[in-house]
C-alpha cells in the first residue's frame, strides 16, 4: 500500500512538472506538439480502418493490426516503412516518425536545460 502511494505521488509530481515545463518553455511546446501530431495521425488512420492499424508486409494479423488491402483508407498513413538494423526489424508509420522526432527534440531540450547547454 505504501509503495503504491509513493509511486502515485511521484508519478503525479513528474506529470505536473512536465506540464509546467511544457507551458513555460517554447521548445518543449513545439516538441510536444510534434508528438501530438504523430499520435493524431495514428489515431486518425486507426479510426478510419475500424480501430486497427493497417500494416504492409508479411505478418500475422492480430487484434491491433490488419493487412493493407485495396479498400484500406489512408494507406499513406499506415505502418508501411520498413526499418532493418542487423537482426532487428520494424515497420513504422509517418505518425511514428513524428512521435519519435518529437521525443528526440523534447529530451534534447531537457538535456540542454540540465547541462546548461553545449559549451566549448
């Protein structure tokens, strides 16, 4: 019980700090806006296709993904871009690229605030 309470307090504190940081820092607002745009794109294509994200390629359909077919709506927003790194591979959408880019900008901004920026 005690650890649950401490965890909830810490979680809510971190969320409150991030919300304050988001509204007080312009670069953070831009990064979060980019992440929200990516999430909205993913939500939009999933809503248009019955709550499942269309996926192009060889895979086994499950509860969260469906195959891209000619009647799939907004095919350009579906999971279609294949990334391969040695033994690891993934298929991502344009929305995922926006989400990852926004995360990168957000954490870069946090690091510049923590470290005081780049000095030479």
